[in-house]
C-alpha cells in the first residue's frame, strides 16, 4: 500500500513466491540423469561403440590393402636404367664406302628407289575429280578447300 499523509493512495498485489528445489550441477546431475533415463544413456554408449568399431575397421582395412612401407620407399631408378640398357642395346652398323667407277661416274641408283613425284602447283585450284564435285560442294569451295580434301583422301 502507498500512503500519503496517512491516506491510502494506491494498493498493489505482490505475487506469491514459489520455493523451488536446488538445481543439481556436475557429477550429481549426471548421476541423477543416469538413474532417471537409463535407456537413452545405453543407446548413446552403443552408438559410440559402433562408430569406434567402424573407424577401427576402416583403418585396419586400409593398412591391409596398402603396400608395406619398405617397398613403397625403395628407389628403383637404377634397376630400371640397367634393364633398359640391356634391352635397348643399339647394334653397331659397319660403315659402307662406295667406290666410284674407274671412269669417275657416280654409282647407279638402287633398283627399289621410286622416281621423284612431280611437283604440284598448289597456288592454282586443284583439278576437278573424275566423278565431279563431292556432294554439297560448290566451285568456290572446291577452289578454296580442294587441296585439303585431296590431302585427306590421300592420307586414308
């Protein structure tokens, strides 16, 4: 109540106070939770054990599949070079000296040598094929790209 010169001016209600239990902390809280909810704690421990076993199994599998460390660190460069030198031996070729004839004329060319191909003037458009232009080609295209077409046919 609020009094001014002995006269009541205002009245307010105060809510009642509730008395609560003391909040438990640290080890006591853990033991209380264990006793209250044993099923959840058991499931947590099972999940933790499963994850730990899974990680252990993965690590062990990788160790079994990996090569032994001493094999992985061996330098085999010298072995490979020795092996290549033995396999890739180049045979010695005796030099041949060509003796000129008594008359001083050069020796005749070998029998299997082909005569040189005539020089082609590529500055001019290529000759038309015997069957006519390829399908879809125009005279301008043939004049510009005909040599490339002939080269492509020759390389096949």
